[in-house]
């Protein structure tokens, strides 16, 4: 195991003649790790070996992993601070990350963890241009991770357009992915979600997202990885303030016959949300996108509260007030159910029948914006 107060700086170790081997019970604590060419801490298990578990990476300071590794064969590669791959589990907690390209990346876990519950929690990740925390490729018998109370800011002053604060991708089968009480600021995408056909929806609970171009972005076509399968996401108790768009479901249009796989359907169930001060609070784009918005206390002071373009939305017991253009807008054949008569109705969205109970107050019926509801389907 590692010991306290070690210092590693300007490390270069990419020797392809040294294969990865199985390790476990590794503890790396109270160190300064700085400026490696490729990966700062690389627990890259040999897939033919047992699961790597009982690992801990805690209370370290990581600095200056920005840029690309252009020297290794097959590159360039993004520099990564902590990489945990091939059935590797660890507690990555209470660390500080500053100036990097990718902060923490997990991947290719399919066998269960026999050690303490894996976690990525209470980390501070600041100043980066790619991904703060990337939770990727968990399937079959993989154990779940606790991703809790991380503070992620691509910049301290302005939006970094291509940065993802948290990226959750390729979650399959009975594996559950969740992030709780995340604080994400100044990213192009605060929390990005792609290709999550797991039995249990991805769950994002609590936390605050501000100053991002898009707060939560759930989409089915990725520029680098292509089409994703159908999936669902639960959002609960989040506060989104001053992002460009608060929550977006994006079904990319196009010809499925040109793709190896058909782009999947997207569904978000959101409740107890506070969404304030956006150009668009909730954006539902594309025929495969569906939003189920329930019991949200405040969709307040946005240009558009809920904008549904071609997709579907059910809205119930939600306050949508103070919009400068419209509380709810539907266009291009969108189907929106914001309330039907008690004791009757039809499930027109496939999300259930809305009982209404929405608050759309402060809109004056004088023929000019703002409007409570705008129907542009006609």
C-alpha cells in the first residue's frame, strides 16, 4: 500500500512491454500527483484475473493533467487523472483535482465487487476541458457505485463549451447508476447521459447545476460513439439556476437505415424540481423523447418553461410561472397533456393521464407574449 506525503511529478511511463497485472487492496492517500504524460493513477485490471477490489484513492491532490498524450502509439489520448478499468472497484473520495482533461473514469465492469461499496464522493474537480467524472460501461453482474457530493466546475469564471461535468454512459442490465447531491458549474453539459438501457433508470438526486450551457442532457446519438439504446432517467429534487437550458431530451433526427442500430427512445421522469432563469427550462426534442414532469415546485422566470418539439410531455402539479415568452409551447406535432377532465380522459402521451393541478398564473390574455400555453402544431 502507498503511504502518506509522497510526491510524483512529470511522470512518463508508457512502456508497452510492461503488461497490466492484477492488483487489489491498494491504498493511495495523502499524496501530491502532478503532470503525468498519460494517466496519473491507472488501476487497469487484467480481465483474465480476479476482480480488483478493496482499493482506496483518498485525500490526494492531483494537478496539471491537461492536454493530450501525443507520444504513445495510437495516440493522441486524453490525459486521465484516475482510471479504473476492467472489473476494478475503489473508493475515490475526498480528493482535489485541478487543471486536467479527464478527472475520474470507470469502465468495463461486469463482475461483482467483493470489497467495500465502490464510491466516487466528496471530490473537488476544477478547471478542465473534457470530462470531470465519467462513469462508463457497467453491465452483467457489475456492482453499483455511490457517486455522491462531488463539486465539479470546468472553470471558475466562464463556460467551457465542450466540457462535461459528469458523464454517465453505457449502463446495462440490472446495474444501477446514480449521482446524488452533485454541484456542477460552467460546463457545456452539466450532466450528460447516453446509452443507458438498464432495467432501473439512471437516478440523479438533489444537487445544484448552474452556469452550464445545458444542465442535464439526455440524448440518443453521440458524436463520438454513435446511436444509443432506449433508456430512462429519474430526476428528483434538483435545483437548476441560470443554465442555458435546464433539462434537455434530444432525439437526433435522421435516417435510421443509415445507422447500425436504431436510436433508442428517451424518457425522463422529473419531480420536485426547481428550474429558474433559463432560456428554456425543459426542452423535449424529437419524436422519441418523452418528459413526465410531476410535483415540481418552481419552473420560474424562464423564457420558455417547457418546450416540446415533436416529442411528448405529461405535466402535472407543477408551477410554471414568470416565463417571458410562454409557460408551455408545443410544435411540430408534439403531444402535451397538462390536464384532462376528472374521471375521464385518454393517455395520449403513453406516460399516463395528467390530472392537471398546474399553476400557470400571471399571463395576461391580451394577444401578446407572455402566453400561458402556445400551440404551434397547427
